[in-house]
C-alpha cells in the first residue's frame, strides 16, 4: 500500500499512554500514515524527535502548525478542555475527528456535535469492540429482564481522573434506554448510610480505583433466585488503540456527521 492510499492521521497526546499505543500500532500497519503529532510544549522539550518508517514526524503543540492532507483524521484521548479545542479546530481545518476523551460535560459533547455539522466526528467513552457489543447487550437485557435489579461496577488504575468511568455511564445509559427510564432519575452513584430499600427503577453505578487495572466493567442483573453478570476486562490499552484506528478507518469515507462505535460495528 502506497502512502497515497494510507489514511493520514494526527495523534494528540503523543507521549501519553493512549497516544503512545496508537502511534505504535499505527506504525506497524500499512493502512495508516502518521502525518503529525501533538503534545504540550513542556513535553516536547523533554523528548527527542520521533521517526517512523525512516521519516521524522512533525511534533508540535499547535495543530495549526501542521500540514494536513485531505482526509486527515485527528485522534485524541485528552482532556475535556483539549477536546473542545480539537473539535473547533477540526471543523475549521476540515479534519475528521476521533475522540475517546471521557469525563465530558453536556457542553463538551455539544462542541463535538457542533463540529459534526461540518466534518465527520466519532466519539466513544470506550473504543473497545467488546464493550461496544456489551453496551448493545445491556440495553437488550434491560428490556427483557424487566424485574431484575441493575447494578454496574467498574474498576480502573489509581491514576484515573474521572469517576465513575465514561464506560460505566454509557452502560448505565444503555440500561436506562432498555427500561425506557430517565438516566438522570434512575442513576444512583454508590450508596452510604441508611438509604432504605432499593427502588426497582434504580440503576446503581459504583467506581473502584487501585493498582494498574486498565479497565474492568461488570453489569449485574439481579433477580429472584438467579443473577446474570456480564464482565468485560481490558488487559491492554492496545484494545482501545486498535478500536480508535478502526474508528479512523470508518470515518475515511465520511464527510460529516456524528458517529459512535456502534456505527462502526453496524449495531
């Protein structure tokens, strides 16, 4: 595959955990061409230039400094503030955007939807193909198992900033859709003290932090005399990086619109 046939990508947060995984996987594949890297100025000063396939890749702190070929996809797992900036710049410079940033507010999500009016945007709280299928299953089970109580437990490494995880929220929202409930009214974030009996329409969401856990999510459907538990465990960030690259491939022939990983899998 020639460089003209490869999908051009820019990776933001190049020296972060997710950025590094995306760069490594993309550089091992023949269907992607890394045309630029973004990082904070202080991190750029600390690191040597990056060379891929014998070519030094431009590393900058300002997206406007990069030359982006037609069809370039910006991939970012950053912070809500950075995501808002990337959404605006992607729209202005005709870049497609894949975002896996979590902890987004309604305002942040609105910025992504605004960008999707002029370019192709894909956002997911979890880029894992397995979690994408799990989300669909949770919605179906919530609809079928109407009298089962739903609880969601997630665990991540000690350094994760947001809680509960974006994935746990996505799973809870899927359960709420399956039950035709308002997520805002059904969600119960942990329990403490004399809370009284559990209400049938509650969806419990619980966060655990510790060690170097990449990401565990368990959805519990607890009924009378039986219980269904579905667990997804991510053993490596490569899982999310591979999903992000699949998302970029999905956007290759899209000109505008807002998409999720469910669109990638046709769910």
